[in-house]
C-alpha cells in the first residue's frame, strides 16, 4: 500500500523510535529532578532536543517551548496573548483558511468579547499583504497567519507579512506545522515573527509533541503572555507539566535528521510530485484539475479534483493500494472550508483529493498510478 497522507501524519523513523525507546525504558528520569544521574540524563536529552529544534528554525534555544503539538501551541499563543494584552485591545486578525486549531480558538475568543477579522485568500489560498495592512488597527493585538496550507500547500509571503507586523508594532504568529523540514525557516531573518507553532508528527517524529517559538528581547526575556497551564513552572512557566521526555527526544532526533537531509528531502519531494503529476496527466488528461498552485507551495502536497467522481467513493476504492485523503484529517466530516474559500463549489469540493508525500516515499512505488 502506498501511503500518500503524510500531511495528516508520518511514520516514525527508526532512529527516532530507538531514541524514544531509550527514554521510555532505562532512562526514565524526570528532568526536573536534581543531583542524581537519571534526572541529569533526562535533562540532557531535553536540552539536546531543544538544540536540534532551534537549529531547524534558526532560533535561540531558550525561545523553543515544548508543547503537546501544534494545536496546543496555537491555543497558548492566541488565548495567551488575548488574555495578557486585552487592556491594549481586543482585535485579532487571521485568515479564512487556517487550521481549526486557529479558527476555533478565534471563534471561542469572540464569545469572550474579542473581535476577529478573517482575511480573504486568492484562488490558491494566499492572503494579499495589503489587505493585512488595511486591517491592522490601533486595538489589534495579534495577527495569526499560517505559513503553508495543510490542504493545498500554498505558501503565504511570511517575510512581507512579518515586515508589515513589525512596522505596525503588532505581534505576529504563524502556524508552520506543514512547512517544518520542508522549507528553510530562518527566524533570525524574520524579526517580525513573534510566535511560531510546529509539530513533530508531520516530519517523522512522534505524535503528541510540538513546539512553540516565542521571540525574546535583547535581554533574553520571552515575549510575555498568559500561560494555559499553571503548575510546576516548566518551560519558562509557559508550559507547566512533567516533560514528556521520550516524545521530546524523538522530536529532537526527527529535527536533527530533517536538518541534516534538508536538500536531499526537498529534491526527493519535488521528484515525487513531478512523477505524480506526469502520471495523473497521462491517465486523466482534462478529467482532472489542480486545486494547488504549481509553484510557490510546499513540495510534496498535491490537491487534485477528479471531475465527476465523488472523493469518498474514490478514496474507499483506492484504499487497498493508495492511502490519501479528502483534506484535513482534523475536520474530515465537513466539506473543506479551505477549498470553498479558494472558490470551489460544494460539488467540486467533494471531487477533491489530497496526495501528500514523504521524502522517504519510493519513486518506483508511484508507478502504482499507472494501474488505476
Ligand atoms: N496546524 C496545521 C496547519 C496542521 O496541519 C495541523 C495538523 N493537522 C495542526 C495545526 C495540528 O497539529 P497537532 O496534530 O500537532 O496538534
């Protein structure tokens, strides 16, 4: 079976698994413990993982806060900023095509008296930076715009958006879950990015662990916000709770491998995507249409519309040989809001399928499309 749902989740790499097993078995210490070796070893594991994740996004190490995943990271930022800065203003800007881990948090905040502006996107799911410029107000406390879309792979112009937010002195959060390891993220050159969310399980790390980047000032102080969890004060007080050491160590290992193989992985994803497009075009010609742009997108995500075919029926039929999806795994019961926002009608949404590769997918395996 050819697994092409890597935007939903990925398989754990063997080195990641080995690393995790160590911290699930003999090295079971609590990093917050003192004086004895088990605690020290666990502390070292968390520190090493932090270094690897910071290297992958080019941040300072103490700016990386470990969380349970991107959903939690998004919640910490949006609710945490809303609470901490509500005296300054109650206006938040986001986009119509965010993941539900942003959209639903904003909807929740609306019930608490916040006002949310949802920016429109173009035909490929990108916001127009000048719309953002026009939407920022005196009382805007946060802009939250995803880097790469999980359903169609389109990329927002994060450099330009971060410049606008810096000029207007407003915090900028980006959900980078789908671009981690697939795009060169260099936070040293993106001063306007205040917060960034990411997750391990989209890049061959474990599920249930992610990170939140919080920019620090020249004295090393993190941008303040109200924590979601109060307790032991771990992770600079932003994320209390005993460290999930095996998950964090696994995330670190996945980040190290992603960084080391970055060029190779991008090349592999581009080759895989090119081959898929070639086979689909040969087989289906004008009976298909692409919902994804051909450029300026995350490599390895292709969203295709099979005209006249219902995607659920198609995916069920394909399932013994190809695993793909009709869109986001997190909201699979509803027709995709992303595809509707880029202009598809409900029928067209129901004809659309997302294929998403891993850099470890074998090119030969893609030949299975010849047999459809
Ligand atoms: N944001 C985006 C863009 C995603 O694709 C996902 C995962 N589908 C999430 C957030 C949620 O991530 P997690 O599973 O780590 O909570």
